[in-house]
């Protein structure tokens, strides 16, 4: 499809964490995201409750929520589900399931970002790989087990670099 008028842009991604205050601090300090709003408490009595019940189901009763922004204006919506409480799966990277399996962030200083992730309670899942034309990537985790990838070049450049013969 070549018609740019129907090409969608990424608006935001929602991620579940176990401690929203710590997660806001982590994503703003480690990856430099901008906090737009929150954390805020949401339950069955707050604005948007009926929409949230529709999205999360009848069992949903309360959560905390924050909105952050990346350098290229993509949103990151953090959720801490209180009732029912969310849990961290024993094997977090369930790549065989449909749906998202990681978030990727373009970072200006790859080595510094990698070091901040590890020093702040995250972890590297893989070694740092150089994938063509000096493009560095590493799969990591935030402190709540969400898989994140850091990349030294923007996606369009990465895609071209990794598909060269």
C-alpha cells in the first residue's frame, strides 16, 4: 500500500508494571522519557471507569496510571493494576504468544543507556550485537520484566541495515 494518507503512526504503547512510582522514575531517568501526566489513581468511581471496565473486563476494580512521552513523540502508558493485582509471569518473554513481545527505544548514547539500564535494576537479556553498518542492539528488561530493546539508530535505518545482502 503506497497511499500515505492511510499509513498510521504509532500513538502509544501500554505496559504493565508492579510499582508505577518506581517505573515512572526508571523510564524518565534511565531512558529520558518525559512524564506528561500521573501517576493517578483510577477505580470504579473515577472518570473513565465504564470505559476501563469495557477494556479490562468486569473483574477490573482499580489501577494506577501514568502517561510518558518518547523523544519522537510516541506515548508510553504505564499501568499498575491494583485490583485484581497484576503478576509477573515466571517466564516473561513469551515470544510464542500473539501480541507485543518487546518495546524498542532508539538511544543517542548506546553505551550510556546500556549501563544505566543495568545499574538501575534492569538487566541485559543478550549481549550487545553490531548488526551492520555500526548499528548496536541489545535486548534488555526493565526492573518489572518487560522486554525492551535499545538500538543505536532509528528504525528506518535499522531495517535497511539489517536487510542488506
